C-alpha cells in the first residue's frame, strides 16, 4: 500500500456533475468552491460550456444551493455531510482507503478534494485540481470510464505500471488523457484534472503511476492509480 506523503491544501475545488443517463456520462464542471481565509464560498460557472451542456442534460443546481446566479458563503458544512465524521471508529480505515495515513494532518476542505466526496445517491463529486503545485505531490486517481471499456479488465493487477498519453476526444471535441496498462486502454484522466496532468506531462514531472486499488461492484468496477509527481525544476 502506497501512501500520500505530501498534502496539498487547495485554494479551490471543482464541483462536477454527471448525468444518471447512461448515454451521457461526461463529468461536467459546474461550480467552484473557493477558500478565502476560513470561509468557503460556492459560485456556479454559468458562462462556461460545461455548465451549459450540463443544463442540456438535466442539471439544475446542487440541492442545498438552488440559485445558480447567487454566490453562496460558508458552504463547507453542507459538503462535509458527504463524508463520514472524523469521530467514527473506522475513520482511520476510511483514510487508508484514500491512501492517507491515519495520523495525517489535513483540513476538511482538503479532505473533500482528496476523497472526491461521492455519494451513490447523486451525480456530484469534488475535484482537487492540483493547480499551481510546484513541489512534489502524490494523488489517488480514478481511471474514468473504466467500466465502459471491456477489453482485458481481468488482466489488470495491483502494482502494474500505468502510462498517460494525450489524445483528442472526438465525442466531446476536446483534449483527453488516455490511461494504458500493459498496452491496454483502461480509462481516462477526469476532465477536471486534464490541464494539470497535461502540464505535468509536458514538464516531465510524472515520476510514475501504478495500479493501486481495484474495487467497486460487478456492475460498476473501478480502478485507481497512485500517481507520483516530482518537484518542478
């Protein structure tokens, strides 16, 4: 088991939304959570193409914050309800599942980003963008779309090395980052991290990526990579 050694405290998180319709599984970035001192605010990205496309596929708003034209303040508690409380007896095991050490010093805001804060009941998740990180860092990265790629799933094993390559996604007409293991396509980097990972690739900062976890359910299998990034020279 590899652990995250360098905690990157974010100044913002991206709120992503994914339609429940199996035909439209693109994860759209619909809002930002911004940290200013101790206050966390939420602002919808109403002028972006992602927001507009999400609306076309049924997105309305995050239920606790229904007015997309309003900036909401002090939103941290609403999103922390998506995570188990730190007081739970099995919280150290929860952290280990995220590849965070049980004694890690991490803010609630950063924990939202490292966990993704996903629930089975809705299509929302949070993305730590790892933007403007000059030092070393590590992250646990889900191979997006894995369950829709049928070939060679059974041949993927823990600790096998993964590789990234840039390609153009014809379906959504934008750059994508493909993930391969043993020459087999297993998924993509999620869209919220594409600018950062492209930058790391261009600057040769990705020291390595390995299959770290294989879990999920038979109908919704998931593969997670442990990615190690070195300091910017």
